[in-house]
């Protein structure tokens, strides 16, 4: 497994740099790539939880993500996925303006990592690595219902993650979570 933190992921160029060195990092075995949100994005999203009216701030995050997709020469699918995340974000912000709750806050905060996974998948494809991005849930991670500070339920999570990621790795696909 290779974990890429947000301090490294600043823009599309940094995603490409990571994608190019990934084969060296995974020399002995296929890797699962785990990404954080781009540098500064989590702070932006935390601010939006407190001030859901600041649509300009949200637009800045989305514009930065689209610019990163452009830099990595993303395919149409990558752009569509970010457009879907953009819609989800605007809808979540509208709901947060009506009523703040930890479920909506978690949904909004997850956009940073989910967008980052899309950009990383596209960067890996650009350098010739077959990749598939997954949300934590799609990868098999199951948590308790403590929104805002959920903990993984390891007994359920481990077999599901092992099963789902092993299938991708066996098919020569690099999972991006």
C-alpha cells in the first residue's frame, strides 16, 4: 500500500509525479494507492461546513480540481465524476444552510478525498497504469454511526476490503482509495 498525503498533492503536476514514480514504489508487489485531499482542501471544506453560504470558496475547490484533471490529461469519465461531485457538493451545501448536522458535514468533507482519488486515477491512466478509484465504502470500509468521528468496524471491514481489492489487484488494476 502506498499512502499519498495532501502535502504532496498540490496540483495536477504533483499527481503526475506520483503516478510516474509509483512503479518504483511498488517494485515487489502490486499496490493500493490511498490518497488524501489536495493540500488545503480539507481546511476549505471545514470552513464551508461552518459557512455553507460561501459558494465562491466551494467553486475555488472545484476549479482547482478541474485544473488538475486538465493537467493530467484526464478522460471524459474523470470530468463527469468531478461534475457529479460538484453537484453533490452544491446540494449538500444547500442542505447545510437549512440544517447543520454531522452526516451532511461528513458528506461534504469526504469530497476532498473522493475528488483526489479521481484525479489520481486519471494521472495513473495517463502514465499507462490501469487504475480504478473507489470510495472507502466501495473499497469495503464499514464504520460505526458516530458521524463526525466514525471508527472502522474491523471485523466487517477487513474481509470486505481484502476481497474487493484483491479482485482488482489480481486483474492488474491499481485501486485508488
